[in-house]
C-alpha cells in the first residue's frame, strides 16, 4: 500500500474447485435420484411432497399422491434374471415420464414401487382417471433386449391432500394403505384411501369410457317436451332433450352425463348429433302436417369451439327442415362469454330466420343492456321462479316483472317447470306466452310425443 492506504499490489492463490463441484453434484445426485432409472428417490419424494403440500395450503388447492406397485415383479426377476428385470424397470420409468405432465413429480420409491405427486388437482376424482390411464399404459407390451416380450400388472393407491392428511408423512402412509387395499381386493386397478372417493372416481372413469363408446354405437335418443300456447292450450313446439340409452343402466338422465361430456370434450359431438336428429324428426312431423317450433340447446362449449352457423346450415340442408321452424336455446352465462363474437354469431343465425331463446332467464346476468344487443325471440323463465307461484310474493313479483319487461322489448315469454293448474292460471293472467312442464307432459320419445299432437 502507498502512504494514503491505497492498495498497489497483492499476493493471492487460485484453486481449481471444478473437481469439488463435480463431487458435490455427484453426491447430490446419489442422495436424491435412483441410479437405475434416473428418477427421484424416496428421500427426494418426501421433500417434494411436503413442499407441494405447503404450496397447496397457501393456495387452497388439492394435490394427490399416487403410489404404483408392479404386481408379482419378483416372479419376473426369478424367471428372467435381475438384468432383464432392471431393463424392464428402465422402460417402465420412460413410459411414466412420457405420460405425465411437466408439473407432475415422478419417483421410484422402492424395488417395484413408483410414486407420482399431482399438483393443482381440479377434482379429487381426476387422480383416479390419471391412475387408470397409467395402469392401462403400463399393461401394454414391453419389448426388451433379445426380443423378450413382457407384460406387467399394476395396482395403485391414492391419497389426497387435504382430505387424507396434513403432512407428507400422513399422505404417504395413507397412499400406501390405499395401495394395500387395492392389492388385497382386485389387482390391476386403483383405490383411494377413502372408499367413497374410490367409488366416485370409478363411476366417472366408467362414464367417460362409456360415453366415448355411446357416440360410436349411436346410443343416444332425443326426447321431446311439449311447449304449449297458454291461451289456446295447443302444443306449438317442443324442446329437444338428449337421453342416453345405456346398454346396462337403461335410460341415463343428462344431469348424470352432460357435465362429464362437457369436461372431456364429448359435448360438441353429442350436441351436433342432437341438432341433426331434431331437424330430421322435425321434417317428418312437418310432412305430416304438424307445424312445430323445435328448440335445441347450445352449450357454452359448442359456442366457444364450434362454427355454429355452419353446423346449423348443414343440418338444415341435410334434413330440408325450414330455418323458421328451428329455435336455438342459449343460457345467459354462455351469452356473456366472448360477448362480441356471440352477438355477431346470433345476428348471423337470426338473419337465416332461426329463432333464438335465452334459457333459464333470471339465474345469470339478467342485464337489460345485453337484452337490447342480442336478437332474442323468447325469454324462458327459469323453473326456480315458477315453482312457488302464485304463493311466494317474491317469485310473483319477479315473474310479473320479467313478463312485463319481455313484452316491452317485443319478446315472447315461456315459463319452465310448470306443474300445477294454479301456476298456469297465474301465468295466463300476467300475459305469459307459453309454458313447458310436467303439467302437460314430461319429456318423451318421438313416438309418444306424436300421440300428444293428435
């Protein structure tokens, strides 16, 4: 240093720590990863699981731990040797990795056990669907060295946070208990720690698989519920409602399968089939002299992902059913999704002569501003407002106001869910145009509906 204390020069040493870093990295890999498959090991799983639980706790979400066990894997080792068994495990690890999302955490936690942490679980039942998909994937043939062909059976146990535990230890223990239940009852399947979830998930997976086959096997049928002119008492139209003729369960209500169809993307195909079948049947009735307005529901999924005007054009052209006899029903919530695009689409449909109805009016946005913008013909008053008229003062006031507003805007009004004579009389006095409900008829197949027209 100089007299002012400024550093002029210094002496130091330089040490190459490359080897040390490589050694530390190697130790970390040995500590956290399985040397055979390259997947995370049990220690790393527990650490990751606890972190995932803390994250889910902060964000109030669910996570799942699924433990998979290879059925009778020891027999493979004993019959073919450990080298071939190790190669099979490596192939299984690769198949796991290909099937899972990037956010899913996969580990090998034992000789023949693998575990998957699934974060941001939308529904607890989704874990069962994923488990079944992996079980099905792993059941496919493996081709190993020398051309050896292998098949493995897999069982799985599932635990859900926060339902089945508050920390990694509890979740791991309960997933293992679920796995033991699965292996003890019916191998080659999955079991939740909670029996109720096991049943619910299997019903959903079974319904999904059956729905896919139902479309291919033409198991759907359109039922028709009469829409009655309230003054004359004549049937002037009908709402087309899909039913599923399940080969084992009989007629399945749409309440049981439509939500699953929407979730897994089947609703577009089902909706298009219903439109085509309704137009075909409508032409049959028209040729017999029955001049009806037939109403078909459009789901929010269809509005978002399908070209509705093109789909309608094709159905009308194929059936030769007049556009003026077709009505499309859309819920308030569906109308408000991508509002500008929906407005444009509705005007295109209206220009073709197709009637448009707002379904379940009063349960969604119910804004006067959108009623002015959308080219609507009919408001359908939701059943929840009709049930207690004319006895509930609030419902009386709401229904009276909706009818008056609809008339002022030039709309017709249809009351849904009418079941009693006093409801019909009240609606007639208030100037309601039409009603639909069990008072006239429940939804029935086309042949039975036709008898109501005579």
